[in-house]
C-alpha cells in the first residue's frame, strides 16, 4: 500500500527560510517580535512550499481560530450580499477568514439546526445579518460567543449595527409632501421583517405629524416581481400620485407596472425607493432613493465582534446607527394640476 503523501511541515519551511521552527510558528501566529526581513523570508518559503498553518493548533496556543461566522437567511438578496461584501473586506483586513452559515427557510427548526452547526464551528465570533424570524429562544447560541447583529429580532439582545431606517423614511416621505403631493402611499416589505415594520411605522408617523390620515398600505416581499405584481393594482388607482417603496427592487417593479398601464413616472406618479442599489441609477427614469451604506454596516459588524472577542467582554445591547441619505433623481416631481 502506498504511503499517503503528506503536505509540507513547519520544519520544511524552517529549513528553506534558514530559521528555526519556533520562528516559523511566530510568523504563522502573527507575533510582533519577528524582524521584517525574517518575516518576509518565512512567508516566501511558505508560498513556495504551499504551507498552510494549522489553525486548530494555533487556537490551542493563543485561543484564537482566526475565523468569524456569518449567519443569514438568504445571502443572495441584495442587502445581505452587499453587507457580506463589507464583512469579507473588513475580516480580510484583520487577517480573518469568514465561514458562512445559511438558513434557507425562516422556520424555528432551521434556526435550531443553524445553532447546532455553530456549536461545531471553529469561530472566534458570530455576525448575524437579516435573521428576521430568529429569536433568542429559537437561536440558542453557545455561551460566551462574541455576537453582533443587524436588522433582526435579536437587536436589543446583542450589540447591533443598523441603518437609520426612521430618518431615511422621514426624508423620503417629506420629500414627496414638499413636492406638493396631498398624501404618500406606501409599498411595504413583508410583515415578518423588522426593517419593513420600521419603515412602515416611520411613513405612518410622518403623515400623521403632517395632519394626513395614512392610506392603506400595500405589501410586497422585497422582490421586483412583487413590486410589479402589486403595481398592477396601484396603476388602476388614479388617486395615487406618490408612492414610497420599502426597497429599490420593489420600486423598480412598480415603475414597470405603471409604464405598462400608461401612467408616466414622474408626471403621473412619483416613486421613491430605499437602499440605494447601483441599478437604481441606470433605470429610466433614474430612481430617487434613500441610500444606506451596506458595506459600512459590514465593516462595523466586524469591528464590534472582534472588539468583544479580543477584550473578552460583552457589549450588551449597544447599538451603532449609521446615517442614510436621500438621493433625488428622476422618478419624483410635483403632481400635475388636476
């Protein structure tokens, strides 16, 4: 029987670099007390040999795996994907790897399965984004694990990083009212989504403060298809002159539905989205939107989780709120005189 081929060892790297095995170990664990030229020589030897440090052994030595867990329900959605980019960039800058844990269905059993998987992962901390239906009971996390969350029902139980949903919604609604629209209708996100609930509450409050009774809202599921589907109903109502949509993708679907029904945007109906996705700049007309910085959210999430891990302290219910920005483009205008 052939002997299994082993990979390069720490001793192989030491011989090629002309240093001790202890020096190679110091370089692989990121120790500070190694001369720059020696570190460069060891790293070059690692690259030439294809040597990968044993991170499990590293964790036994210094208590760190060098990996962050990232948990979400549906990474393919726009907000999750952009936030994930921010997390990956920030983790790489800290020389950390990221392990993704995806929950395909937002059912209690799936969150319990995710929690079980997390107990077996070699991670130093956990970032949770958009876990809308998870609760502290359905997602029982390992005790002592550094955790930070964004846009989920776990906000308030763990440190959180969120965009300023209420101020962004106020800016969008106020913009339409200041253009002269008598009221603003709302295409909301799903009922089980905290961001959707906050945006709907902000829209309702803004109208009430202006002395306007909020009209009945419509609901989509964040997708452009749902915006288009609901848009078929909206287009039939000639009293609708302004719609604030809970995200850009539903707004884009709505604009198409209005166009197909002969309702011109913004001449007949003004439309505002939320998120500030890149595609909105290239729709016709270009989409007025509330921009949130997903990558900044990702960076802040990594900063908070590593701060907790390194200090071995919990930050409680600390919340970092990042500003939003109203970006006025071509889908909003004063209403036509009746």
